[in-house]
C-alpha cells in the first residue's frame, strides 16, 4: 500500500484487524485518505483504533449480493456515525419489518428492531430457476435480507446480526454483535466471534471464540478472567459461558467470518 501510494482502501473487518496487527511491526504508514468497510459489522473499537493509527476515516456500509450490491453507507455528504452503516443510497428504500412474520412484510416505526427489508432499482429480479426461493425472499415487493437491524428517525441504519446467528438463551434474544462490541475492548483480545452452543436448560448459551493479541498466553485462567470481565459489562444472559482460543477464523472468499463453520469446529473440539 505504501509502495503504490494507495490513498483509498476497501476491505472487510478482518482486514482492518490484520492491518492493525501488521502495523505494529513497521513504523511506516500508507497515506490513506479514506477507507470503506463492508461484508460484516465492523467493531467500533477497531474503527477507532484504525482511524487513530492511520489518520483515515472509515466509511462503513451495507449491502448484499441480491442488492447489486450496495444498500447504504456512511458518506462525506452527511455526518458519519460510527456503529451505523449510514443512510440508504439514492433510489433505494430501506425499512425494518417484523422478523417473526414470514408471509408478509409488516413495517415497524423508527427505532424498532426487526428484519431489514429493501426495495429499489438495485434489487435482483430473482434467483435463477428457483421460483420458490425467490418467493420467500421477495415479499410484497420488498427483499427480505435475513439481517436484523434498526433505523433511527434520521434514516441511519444499524445492523445487529443475521437472523440465523441470533442466540436464544432461555427465551432472551442475544445479538452476537452486541457481545462482540464489548469483548473487543478487552486488552487480551485481538478479534472475537460470538456463537451459540446447545444447552439442555437454556436452549443455547453464549460462547466467545477469541483470537488473542500477539504474545498473550492463553488457557483456562484467561478464559475465566474474560468471563468475569464480561459480567461487569453485560447482562448475565449475554455473558459468555465459555471461551475458546484459536489462531484464525474460517472465512469466505471475501474474508467474512463463517460462523456456521466456526460452530462446527468448536463443537468438534468440545
């Protein structure tokens, strides 16, 4: 990046974490003017560290393959709000609908949590030769994203999680991103992914899969310390019941963490 004099960087959260680790090994910094993040939620802690280290603002955005591919992103034209993915792009409508209603889209008012639905010129015509899948995804003219979020009164969109990644603990909804945002502030944690493990009584319990910072010794003592630390900052049902340490996460071609694969590997270890 420095050699080619890059001024713009576009990446996914795992790339930003990797850059923060790599920059500790060298004194030089690329002269970045702006950066964009997508693919999955970027921890606010990582965003702040990157901007402080590189002197470059990150504009986080949101999109899907089915939306060709941008829905919303933070832009210079309006105030950037860390933790949000900005406001919808021109010609695109984004709303929040009830996530428990499958055969219709029932829109919710600003500030309510639910499933993100999209309509506009960017939405696909359908899945090739899959009419049933298309009918499930496009309902009442809206594309159902499968993502959970909230939109405030000014139109800023915040992504919580995928519906399928939601952890159901004894009747309570636990949004992994919320727990991850807190855990990334722990000094021993470089990256963390939160998943739900089956439990006989509660249905699911929270498990934190952690990539530690370089040189940090891992083991049961650190796991207990992280759990105790989280109990001071999170509701009891949101706190991890267990902590697993890994050196890397399974990722897709874009660098997005594959939580289903992570869950399989953790259950094999357990």
